[in-house]
């Protein structure tokens, strides 16, 4: 009996095909032949504090907003434990509950003397903060799964599926931001704080949005 060598129909063995695949999968780096240009600008570092905040100042601003949120929660009778109000609901009921809560937030008259709820809604309404954190974790998990799993990266080398998954997980945040922007653009401000929401549905003469 004689052993017969089996050849690839196009003249390449299995090892050669594997080597070709390895070559294709290798990352290629191209360097430009254009010299980099360096630009130098004059800056007076004695005026540094006039341009940006220090870490201590940022921490102070953050603490001030936490204090503001605490005042607004007390005025509205909102307990910090309300962050768990949606925990025991089914997915569909939780979505409805969170949606209703967002509506309540956007309809908030925001007439509290010197403090505005804008920008700290998720601190004033803890259940929204918890929902925001939960969804952020979903986005982070999708990115980490992609970066840590070679098989996932191999199936999605261009990151197209990763981009789609990230967009899906962050859709809620974008929708909330758009709704909030539209709602606040409809708020009529008088002198100082107050003024309330424009009653668009009840106002026939003013149907134009002035920005």
C-alpha cells in the first residue's frame, strides 16, 4: 500500500492556508512621510485659575449641587429610598413607571426660589438615577465583553455590532435628553426664577417656539 498525498485543489495545503489567514489577520501600521508641525502658543500660567476650575473647586461645585438636590427633594416630599420603587416591577411595568416618572420630572414647575432642578433631575428623583446607572452598566458591559473576548472581536472585527449594541443601550438616555431639551425650550422665564411652563395646548395665539 502506498500513501497518497492529498493536495489542496488550488495547490495549497492546509498549513499554507492557515499561514495565509494569519498574515491577513495581522494588523498593519502605516506611517506618514509628512513631518509633524509643532505650534507654540504663549500662555500666562498666572491666569490659570481664570480659564478652568481646580479639582477642589469642581468638588465644591459637585457638593453644592448635592445640597441643592437635597433641598428640592425635601420640598417635594421625595425620599431617597424611593430609588428602589421600580425594583420589584416586571420589565414592562418598570418601563411604564420610569416613563411616567420622567414625565413628572419634565412637568416640574421648577419655581423653587434660587434653586433649579435642571441638570440635577436624577439627584432629585433617585429612581431615575438608579435607572440611569443600570443602563450605563449595560453599555459598559457590552464594551468590556467585546474588548476582553477574542472570539467576539473575531466575529465583529470592525466593531459594527458593538456600535449597534451601544447605540441600542444608550437610546434611552438620548431620548430623555431630547425630551428634556424640548420641554425646557418651552419654559417661559420672567425676571429671575419662576414663570412656569408654557401651556402650549391651551394657548392659541402663541404657537411658535422662541429660543
